[in-house]
C-alpha cells in the first residue's frame, strides 16, 4: 500500500516538474526574444524591429505607424543607460490577444531623459515555433 502511495506521489511530482521545466524553457525563450528585439529598437532600427515582430504585431500596426510611434516615444527619452530584468511570466492568455503562448517580460529601464521607466515586452510563440515580440509598452 505504501509503495503505491509513494509511486503515485512520484508520478504527480514528476508531472509537475516536467511542466515547470517546459514553462522555464518558454520563459527563457521569451526573455531572449525580448532582449534581441529591444537591441534592434535601441539601435534606432525601428523598421527592422517591425520586420522582426510577430505576425499579430505586424497585422495590428503598419511599419510606417510603428516607426512614427517610436519616433515620438523612445527617441525623446534618449539613449538607454541601463536595463534590468524585473520579471518574466509565462501566460496563455493576455488582454486583447488570441489564446496562445506568451511571456510577459518587464524591465526596469533607465533612459537619458527618464531615469525610472518600466518597459513591458510580450513575445509570443509563433506557429513555426519561434518566439517573436507581439507587444511593447512603456508602462511608466
């Protein structure tokens, strides 16, 4: 009897551990996609950042609209002085987006003209298995 209980607990534990490892892998992939994409934005390559974004992102805003929006936001903030990971959370639902796999990544960012900012970057897993940014918000 005790062996059955131990075996059942081991199966439950292994199942939970497998889910956690898979979730960790997704979070790591999402963080990497966010960081790589932000490097493109930081370099002032706004059109290229649109090209590198998720299909849902590109469907929601044109390349010209995206470039104009970034001209009005990050450029006046000045150069990025520092960026530190605040949090990264795996989700299957985010507001105003279809169900899927997302990682909501937040960074504490210091810009030349705004030293205390929070950036929220949301990569999503595309149909081909790649992670691409589907949303960017300057929270504060």
